[in-house]
């Protein structure tokens, strides 16, 4: 019997699935049902509850007794909640899925198959389709702009099997992904100071500069509710996204790249203004709020990012680059995207959604 258990653990290493829940009772049942229906035979499912007040915990305990619940006394945000889950997980692989998403039965099976295929694969990105319209792509992995804005590859495009190859991408969409515990042991966990937005870019970049790869797995399918938790066009997405992006620039980029990235950030804001004037994406952040409010939000984001410089400097000192500046530049060029050229972006205006 012991030999059978050992063989199973080698063939099917334990995967810990972590779901962060913050008042998501209306979605969590659908999510957990899809996880309990996975074909992969060696799983533990952990729900980290971020001080919910909607009865989520009671609902999960009553309807999903197989699920392990870890209750946080405060709302630790998305990255903080994921870190709590990681610290309570036993798996060799750690899978993350948002509470407002639903996984295909073979989601974990297909992610693990690719993760096991190469020792340098530390991250796997899922094929994410919109729950509201499963024929439209949310993400097939991420690419990166010069200012470190992450672009979901294929966002807003009709899914006509144009992204059906297993291939390397820059990073992953946070709604559904898999990480190797070995990689996290080396580079550290999510940056809990980010609270929400851009934490996936930060982790993807830290993984890459330590020599790890991220692969997109088209057979690992997840259906994601668009901006369900915070709402479409929420100004908080702009604030946290820009604040955290600037912190990532200051924390991780080689010195010669910092000024360039900040310059392209300002260039992107001008592009956002053009969108507001010319596009009809009425539910996007740039169309939903006044120019004054957008400008004040951006100023606050930059101010708060630079106020955190003492902490950022400490984090920067802890980061040890494993690739040269030349290799870093080559990596960015390989996975670089241009915000102006995204085909389907304006059908789904939230860039990181």
C-alpha cells in the first residue's frame, strides 16, 4: 500500500488549489463545484476568506465540507490572501483561481502535464474565456509593454482556435494559473503591499529574472466573470494598477531601464486621453470618469509609489539579478507588446481585466 501511495505521489504530485474569497458568495459555489469535478486525482482545495461579511464561510462549510477554509481577520487583498493560502498549502504545485471563475474538468491535469515537462517551467498560464461569452478571449497569457503594463494576449478576440499551441509567454493572468512551489521558495511570494492589480506582473518578472519560464497551456481552460469583484470601470483599478506598476519599475528594473519605463507610462496616459475622446468604450475607466478625476488618481498613484521608496529600496536590495542587462533587454523585446496594436482590446476595454 505504501508503494502504491509513493507511485501515485510521483506520477500525480499534490496540487494545492488556492481560492481567495472576498464577499463572493454569489460565485464561490460554482467555482468550488468545478474544482471538485477535476480529473486530476491528487488535490487539496484551500479557500482563503478575506474577512467576508456576506455569509461566504458558513455557505462553504455547509455545502463544501471537503474544502479547507483559512479565515483572515482582515482583508489582506488578493496577493496577501494568496500568500496566506501558500503558507497553508502542502502541494508541489500551487494553482490559483479567482472565486468568480469556473474551471474545465481537465484544467489541473493539463497544467501539471506541461509544468512537469521542463524543470525550468515555473509558471503556467491558462486559456481564459469570458464566462458571459465563452467565444471571446480574456487571456492566453500575458505580454509586456515598455512601461510594464501587462497585456492579455488575444483579449477581446473571438476564439477561433488561433491560440492552440503550447508556447512560452511573458507571464500569466491572475484569474487562473499554476506556480511551482520550488520557484516561490527561490524568489519569494506575492508582494502583499500591492493589495490588488499588477501583482502577477511583479511575480512573473521576478520569476523570469531568476531564470524561470512561463508557458501558456491552451488545453487548460477557465471561464472568468469579467470584473465581477470590483466592477467594470472602477477607479481603484487605475490607482492600484499604476501605483503598483511604478513600484515594480523602481524595484526590479535595471537602472538604465527605469527612466524609459516612466517615460512610456506618461505616453500611455496621453493615449488614454485619446481613447476617451475618440472611442466608444463607455464602460471603460477612461470613459466612465472625468478627466480631472483620472488625473488626480494618477497623481495620487505616483505620489504614493514614490513615498514608498524606503521600502522599495529594501526590496530592490534583496532582489538578485540572475540575468545580465543585455539578456534582460532581449527578454523584454521578445515578449513586448504595443498598446496601440491590440486587435480586440476596445471590445473589452479593461486592459488587465
